[in-house]
């Protein structure tokens, strides 16, 4: 296993983190924890996982952004009035829900809706990247803290 980590650890973490942040139901925290327990650099591990997870969320946002009309009309069956109402609500309150994009089950659809409702790229980036960084940093901090207590 050590040879696998040495050759593919960061690449695998990036790919798994990317896929976990799309509509594919995967988790990447287990690999982050395994790499930290194998004494990988915590800053690099958190940075790679965050970058992969953010870019996966960005791809979901892009699908919502460019497939928005199809998704609104055919999939969500929204008329013009309900679309305007949803846009006003999301513009006022909803975009901050993107901070919760790291949560299982609801996080990926939040990114999709952010694209459908055309949340600005900079706002999307700041909110989503912050939430994902906070999650991976918290997992790393708990892993390192628990590892220090177990090793002591």
C-alpha cells in the first residue's frame, strides 16, 4: 500500500475529491485520513483535496449554468413566475447556502442550483471553496489530533 501512496496518492486524492463533488455519490475523506496517517504533508493533502473538490463542484455549477434552461423547464418543470421567485429568493439568501456545499446529499444539488440560478462566479468560488477548505481542514485537524493522542 505504501508503494501505491508514494506513486499515486496525491493524484488519487485529487481525482476522488473531484468525483465526490459531482453528482456521483462518493466520499473522499477516507483517503485524506489514510494519507495523513501515512504521514503525508497535511497542507498539501488539504490543498489537493480542496482543489479537486472545488473543481468538481465547479463542473456541477457549469452544468447548471449551461444546461439551466433545459433543467428548469424539462426536469424541474418551472414556469417563468416560479423561476423569477426562486431567483429573487436565491439572490437574497440562497447563495450563502453554497457554504454548505460540502455536505453529503444536499451539497452537490446546491452547486447545480447555483449554476441554474446564475450565481456569480466570484461569489460561487468564494463560498464553495471556503466551505470545502473548512471541511478538509477540520478532518485533517481531527485526524492529526487523534493520531497524536493515540500515538502518545
